[in-house]
C-alpha cells in the first residue's frame, strides 16, 4: 500500500512538471455585489437578493460549489447561513449570480433597537464568500470573499398588510416604527 502511494505521488509530480505546473497556478475569482433587491415579501418574511458579478481570471472554468454569508442590520448580527447558487464561471470570463438571503420578521427583532433608531431605512452589512471547485485535488476548493453594505428599506417591506395583520413580529416592528415616526 505504501509503495502504491509513493508511485502515485511520483506519477503526479511528473505530470505536473510536464504541464508546467499550470494546474497549480489557479487564482481566486473576484466577486462584486452589483445590487440588492428586496422581493418575495410574505407573511413570514422576505428575501434580500444580492446580485453578484463573478470574474474568473483562469484558463479553466470554475463551477460554483456553494456560498456562505453573515448579515448584520443596524450593526447587529441577525443571520448567517449557506446557499447553493448554480453555475460555472467560464474560463477568462464572468457570470452574473444571485445570492438569496431569506429573513423572517423574527430575525429582525434581534436588531429592533437599531431598526427603530434608523426610522425604517436600516443599514446592513453582508459578509461572506463563494466557493469554487478548482478541479485539482491538491488545491481543492477556492473561496472568494464578498462584502457589501447598503440600506434595507424596511418601511417598504412593512407596507405588506397581510404580514402586519398575520405576523406578531411584523406587527411589533411596524408599531415601533410608526410610533417613532409620530414622535417626531
């Protein structure tokens, strides 16, 4: 068994040397958030869709293997998770990818104080990354980080009357925001 491992290592070393080690020269793609759109608002919550542009500087295509993220609202961490965006970034090219981040109204209660102070236009920070399958066992997966900050228009989200009527957390947030607006 040990002899077989040594033989495989030697063959691998020879093949990498013969190809000029180009397989080991794989670079991380770059990921840029191009915009965030709120959609799928319903009685349990909503989705923040982050549109991404992924650029691949390599001479080989890189399949997307997964995504991870953390979301903070009003400087409070409210959610972390994983997603499985689909696609393969073409060699030397780019691809538009969507990263959906689903929030419940209960998630928002973790940042209730900051949300109320913001008046409904809540600052957010998304921190995460996309993972890619390099196709090279020695390298494994590559991870390209991403970060984005902006404003979540929560006042617009809470205009859904069904959510306010049927979800206690949405009712509480709407009441706090409306109370804050009338105090001015």
